[in-house]
C-alpha cells in the first residue's frame, strides 16, 4: 500500500501523542463528568430517568423492585436499578449517582485500549480516544439516568473476553455472566450473545471444543437470568423472562398509523390507552397480539415500514418526547460527528476485497449491522444505537492500525522531528533519536 508523506506524518504524530491523548480523554471524562454531574444537580430531564431512580430508591429502602414501594414491577430489567440502589444505600447523592455513568464511560475507553492491544493495534487508541471524546452524545447520555453507558461498557467487556486467546472454561463462564448481565441491563442486547457465540464458533479451529465451551456459557447465562425470571413468576404468577416493557415499543413501531417522524403520537391512541390500564404482565401480550395482527393482515405495509425504520436507524437525529432537548445546533453537531464514523465503516467494507477483514473486524461489523436489523423491528433510537457507535469507534482505532501496518510495513519512518519510528509488524514499538 503506497502512502504519501502526509499519511506517514499523521501516523508518526499519532504514535508520538496517541497515548497522551488517551490519558487526557480519560481525565476529561472523569473530571468534566464530575463537574457536569454537579452542575445538573437533581434535575431529571426524561420520564424514564424518574422511573429508574424511583425503583432504585425503593430497593435501597427495602421496599423491593417497585415504582411506588408497594406494587411490584418488572417494567425494567434489574441490573441498572440494583447498581443505583447499592450506591444510594452507601449515601450517594443524585449528582454522585449520575457520575457513575462517567466512570463507566472512562472504563469503556480503557476496555477499547485493551481490545486494541490484543490485536497489536494499540497505535489506534489515539484516534479512538479522539473520536470518543468528540462524540458529544456519549457525554450527554452519560449525564442521564439511562443504562446505555453501562450497557456500552459491558458490551465491550464481552468483546474483550471473546477475543481472549486461549478461550477456555474461565472465559466461557465469564462470557455467560456478562451476556446475562447485558440482557438484564437492557433487553435490546438480547441479540448480542448469539452473534458473538456464532463468531466464536466460526473462527474456532476446534469447533467441537468450542461447542462445549459455548454450552457452558449458555448454562451460566441461563442460571443468572433464571433468578430474575423466578422472581417475576413469584410476584406476578406469570412467565416473564425479562421485562413487561417492550411490547409497547413494538406496537408503537408497528401499527397502521406509525410515522417515522412522530413516534410518540401513538401513546395517545385509544388502543394504547386502553391496554396501558391493564396489569403490566398483561400489557405485553396485548401489544404483541396487535403487532402480529398488523404484520399478518398488512404484510406489504409492515415490510415497507420495516425498511423505512432500517434506514432511520442511521439517522443523526430522532424525534424526542422532550422537544427542548434537541436544537438545530445539536443536530448539526450530531451530523458532523456521527456520519464520519459511518463513512469509515463504508470505506472499510469497500476495501474488504483488497484488504480482507480480520476476524475481530468481522465481529465489529456483524454487531453493528445486526443491531440495525434488530432495532428496526421496534423503534430506531439514537440512544439504543450509541453502544454500537462505540463499537464503530473501536473499529476505527483498529482500522488506523491496519493503515499504519500497510503504510510502514516494517520500514523506518522519519517523522521530521528528529525521531525515527521503527515498525514491528506494522506498529511502532520504540523510538530512536537521530540527533544522538
């Protein structure tokens, strides 16, 4: 691969300052996150934030998993409220509880660095840190009581465990635990463990052994999740494996009147209002029945709507229920920070024939694309896409290391500042001063 002097200079610059940029970004996430958390104070912008916090407060008070401290609920999966409840019990105020998400955000970047190091791609941590720091919606979301930042961290941990070699019984058990944790943070992660498991099987040289290891992962995941399912059956006398929430989102995204532009208009229709008055364990069934009816009776409209939502998944903006939280300037910022990430993915796929995707790249691409097809079944929301945008950022860090490998290919490159960067399998490992 022929690379010009500018590309070589950029690579050398990243090699020199990439680690410093990584450390600075970590510092910024922690310090700026702490300041931002206290600046927001006790304010809660979105309805779901109040719901998550109310459950956590009731758990901390010993009233169980409940909104009001009396009536049990399974509206949300348990992990995020349980974590909040633990720190409420320790005396954390709302700003400090909010700050936990910034710790998870910083931990996500650390995990990306670990992933890149296993692939001899640690030179890519500079670009990855730059993109994570510049993708402002990650910082904004970390400032809310939503579980997506924690979800992102656990998703990256799953990737990190999956690429560990050798992949043995210990890794299989950890993979099972993390898979259960991911799904119990937010149900939209239900497709991730199967995708990773298929990738592990397809890339394994010992497929029979991998099947045994994946069986262990499944067993561990089922055991972990069964505790929550048993609790739900005991409380509701009904089989609720994960949550009573999800059917409503499915219905909102799949009914004859669904519009791409105005999701929340349908929370006021007669059917939605009628079903919302039912006990929560019955609501999901009614929403799913109505959705299936829509799919069966009007398949052409349902298919057309699905592909419209699939395209909408890649939109830089969503229609929010809180209008004040979106503006033209925020939209412009999202546009200029998201689409370059997507463009990098497209370019990498276009070059896949010339430079084949590595195994881990195939995993990154599979997770991102399958997430699009999965979320198009429900509602494509930026909040749900964010963890996979971080997967894109990790992939871009890896792509940068591939470019460095292709450009340098074991040669010495003079950066022009008196330093010669010596390549070891395409990545700079040491610096020698030419002035000595």
